């Protein structure tokens, strides 16, 4: 049983980094090197970091793109960078 959303998030991050074989059994290795980075509460991150200066403009552009292409199509948004959680500041 988890005591907080933070514990749930941390569990999911840890689970994400665990490799499994073709039958879903843990291999004991990691798919991604986590380095010495620390998992922080996402609310804390967003309370202590300013959004990118182009966020509003990019939200509009993404919304326009999705609205233009959404009928009878599947849309995937792929972001650049190597982080699996939003750790980059103002990018």
C-alpha cells in the first residue's frame, strides 16, 4: 500500500527502469542508466522551476496541429531529450 502519490510515482519510475525478458521476468539489469539523479516529487519540481518562456506559444502550436490532424488519425507527440521525467529547466 502506498502512503502518497509520490510513493506511487517513485514506484512507477523504478519499475520503468527494470528490464524484463521476453516472458516479462526481471533480468536484473537496467534499460536506462539513472546515474546519481534523484527522483523528486513532481509538484515540488513545478513549484520551484519556471516554465519555459515559449510554453504558451508552443501549447497553441501543438493544439493547432492536433486539431488539424485528429480526424481519423492517431497522433503521437515525441519530445526531444533523454530524460524520462521533466527535469530539464526551460528547454
